[in-house]
């Protein structure tokens, strides 16, 4: 009888230990990119101001979408953008800001045609504390909003801004 109780106690401890190890195994760290594109189209009749609001949603990344309910933390490692599909006269520039809530980064005299032709990748210049704040906002709802605003030096002009958020998630 003592052996049976001891055996049951030993098996119970083994099962509990296995469950703890299984929980450790199911916690994984992954990395992925969230991409968001938006078009800017300024006609001859429009003012030269740009005010594009965008939403970056973690569910747009297939790997992140699988784990949305289980994600405990996002860490945005970098934010970058590329100008694509430029249409307009040579030499048109953009000056303005890219905003994520209270976090703002400046863009000064960006030659849109040159950037589009070269497919230059521009890294958004913000510090780690700002990236951490944006990461926390992303965790609260799995999406964040931002704004691309400023002025272009001439019109008509159209182009696409493609943003990439490089994100670790757990």
C-alpha cells in the first residue's frame, strides 16, 4: 500500500513537472515584418499639403496573425519606408513628419522621384524609448495608427509610401 501511494505521488510530481516544461517549450520568440502601404495623390487643383493617416495591423503578417491571442510582447526593432510608383515632375520634394501618437520624426526635402527610382530604404530616426512606446501601443489592440503629413514642393504628384516595421514578438 505504501508503495502504491509513493508511486502515485511520484507520477503526480512527474506530470506536474512535465506540464511546466511544456509551458516553457510553448513560449517562442519570433520575428516578422508588418508592411503598410498608402498612396498619396495630389492633383493640380489640390493644395500642396499631405495628411495621410495609416493603420499598422499585426494581423497583416501571417505568422503574427497565428499567435495574436497569445502574444505577450512586441519589440519593434526598426521602422523604415520606401517611396514607390512616383508620378510627377522631376525635383518635387516632400518636407514634413511621420507621427505615431506623440512620437514624431522629421523628413526634410525628400526628393520623391530620386527616392522612388533608387528604391532607397529610409530608416525612421527615432530612439529606442520611442520604439518601445510604439511597441506598447501595438500590443494594446495589435494595431497602431500614424500620420504622414507635410507639403510637397509642386503638383501634380502621386506616389506610394511603403512602410516596414521589423518586429520581434513573443
